[in-house]
C-alpha cells in the first residue's frame, strides 16, 4: 500500500511540475521568426527569401535633398542668387517635365524676378521646350514673370513645368532660366526621371 501511495504522490508531483513548467513557457515572450516568401520568376525558377519591412518615410524630409547642379545668376547691381537643381521628373501628364530648384541668397535681402520667356530646355536634337508654369513658394504664374522678395538666408522651393516634352527625351543638354539683365542660370546634361 505504501508503494502505491508513493507512486501516486510522485505522479502528482510530476503533474504539478509539468503544469508549472507549462505556465512558465506560456509567459515567456516568443520571438517572431522572420517571414519568408517564395516567388516564381519568369524563367520558371522558384526563389525564396526573408521579407523586409518597408521603411517608414520621414515626414520632415524634403522631396529630394540631393543637389544635382548649382548655378549663380550674376547681376552687377543686386546680390546674385544661387540656384540648386534638385530634380527634373515627368509628371502624371507624361509629356510634362517638372524641374525642382532651391533658390537662395546668403548676401542680402533682394527682389528677384524669374522671366518665363528666358526659361527653356533644349534637347540633343536642338528642340526647345518653353516653360508654362513657374511656382515660387505660394506664388504661381503661367505667363510673364514672377517677382518675389528674397530674404537673406531663406531657401525658396521653386517648381518649373515644361509641357510637350516627348517621352523619348530622357536628357536635355541645356536647362536655363533667369531674369532680364542678368547672366541667368544654365544647367547642362540634365537627366529626366520617370
């Protein structure tokens, strides 16, 4: 009888131990295994790999921080503003190319004008494309020129649209803009992004 009782007690102890072990394993946080995915290539091969989460964009980041080219619009009478070319990209209207610039003047406060008639692109075949929209800050024009007061040290985001640029044109040999009576700005060999 004693051995029967001992065997029951030891079985009971084993059950209690296993139950306690089960509870502790439930409370230990499990690390998630990386998810894998497999795809079939056009050649018929199956390729598997670990999924990588999509990065969350930084809300404070500007459209494009990289400066592709820089030019200065020299003027004998007023401080000369600096133009930074950020990008030239096709819009949803595929034959429209939008170029983005940052214009600044670190020397002094000054008034500055961008003249639409002096703003154009030239491709390798000699075809010229005139601007149809210039936007500086909250001001937008579709003909003439845009005059704005530049504050020393401020950076003015400027957008210039060029319509009717065929999708076959992926680079222009000249992109120019500026004001009457200044040297204007000229950017060479500018790629157009899709």
